[in-house]
């Protein structure tokens, strides 16, 4: 791509809280505005610096019809315009791409990307049907019903993981082995009083009340993560009697918000907390695989991004994934002929949860920080999304010229 840069430090994520936890009472758009306002202030990023905005959200909230313009007004940027994007679990990567495209085309110079979702207390929707028997309409629980049935594949999401596991001969035992690996990696993020998380997460995190007027509680980090062990995993039966995927081998719904700034190299140096570090977005990839095989989608998305960047997997130093099922990571690692431990140092959505829109963006932020820790290099993020789709992003971190 053209000159697409991210100022070092100009990104943030809240802790993720398991659904019905400490963030369950918050309107996700109002909460995102609250978090963004504080994050911009702490990073000395003026709201008036932005000439383009993107809001990513997948779970409707009251008045979320007004999307990005409403959020922009609440953060003190009443002239800021841009789209509101919803692409299930790929929303974070898609929102980043929308911002990158606008910068690349020269239509904007500095973009603000904000993602937010509350899977807790999702809306119950009623759809009028005047031609139905007695005029009775249809209804759905936005979260639960869509988790349980893809209307095209006619499968629950967990069924897609079982199908992929069966196709690739991935046993429950192997899934649990990689689950333990992922929890050990996340523990590294918690070391030294959550030193890694504090590189992009403002901790302790003050949880506001529903009016965003006072502090209701505080979070020391992600909430609702249950410690696991080989013995605990061994006691779990597959979710489906004929399958291999257990509750231990999949993520949990969550609530949270994340944001990032996208701009040009020159502007990035001005907004960066460390101008010596340069972050560039190199390429994106997307895919759609065979109906009902969603966990395979990150592989072709990654291959496309690598091809667009003129790279191979051997050029990549850091790999992060959105892995609602550990099956995702096993298929990805096997497809590229790499060890599973190469993926997701410091944690992943399998462990810290899945608020949908912010999930991928947090993983990308963690990838940037891992690259910075190692002194630079190339990073690949890839993940699946509802509808058997996937998206990937390649980012380079290095010394500023």
C-alpha cells in the first residue's frame, strides 16, 4: 500500500470482560466515546487532529443508527465524518482497512478508528410480517440466535469447528494441548504486574456507571478468565456428542472497546509517543472458504496478504490470530508448516474473550507491541469471521528514517 502509518502508542484497548460482567451495564457507543476521550487525552492526541473516522460495531445499541457521527460528537470532534462498519469478527481489520484506504487515496490525512461491542444483554429484535398468519412477525436474540445458526450454512459456529477438526484429523487431546500453550502465553502478558498489557491498556481501568459520570468499579486487567489445567480440560466432554471441540477449546463472548490512529509517516512522527519507532501497514487479505468451514478462512486470507506484500510466511516475525476455536490455530500452523507456539505470544482471543468488533483490533495492537519489544520486524494478523470469511493484515515495525 501507499504510505500508511500508525503513530507508536496511538492506540488503546480496554480490558475485556466476560459477558454479564463488569461492563455489562454500559451502552457500547457511549462507553467507546468515554474510553476514546480519555485515551486521546492521556496520549496527547487532540480530537481536532482527525479528518476521518471509522466506527466498528456489530451488536446494535439504542440509537447506534447514528454510528460514527454520534461518537465523534461525544468525543469533541463534531465535524468528523466517516462510516460505521459491521463485519462480525473481522470488523476490526475491516475498519483498519477502511481508514488505510482513505489515507492511501489522499482523501484524509489522519484517521481515528474506534471499535466497540457489548455482547452482554444483546437486543431482542422483532421483525413485522404483515403477510404472516395473523400478521405475526418473527423475532431473534441478536447474539444467541446468530451464534447458533448461520442462515446460509445452517450450522452453529461450534459445528464449523467440529467439521474442520474432522477434516484435518485434529483430536480433542491435540486441541487441549494447544489451549494450555495459549494460556501459558497469556500468563506472560500478566508478568511483572501486567507489564505487557500496560503498554497499550490504561490500568487499573476505571469502569464508569451507565451515565459515564462516576467510577463504579475498577479492573486490574481482563475479567472472567478461568484458569485451566490439563486435568480440568481432560474432564470436559465435546459440546456435540459426535464432535471433538469442548468448551475449553473455544473462546467466550465479552464486552470491550479498542481504538487506533492511522495516518501518514510524517504525521505519525508528530503524533507518536516515540518518533524513533515507525509502524507501517503493508497489506491486507480477505477470503471466503467452503460453506460451513469457517476456521479454515484465516489461511487463505493470510496467503493473500502475504502475496500482496511480496512476502512468505518465513519472512514473518510475529503472528497473531483471532481464534474463537483453538482449531483455527492448529489448521493455520499445519498449513504453513510452522509450530503452534509461533502464534500468539502474550495471549489471544481464545483466552481473553471475544467482544467481536474490538477483538481483531486488540490483537493487531498486541502484535505491534510485540514487534516493538523485539526491536522491529514483520507481523501478520489473521482471523475468521461469520459466514466462513477471514481477514488478514501485515504490519512492519522498525526504526524511523
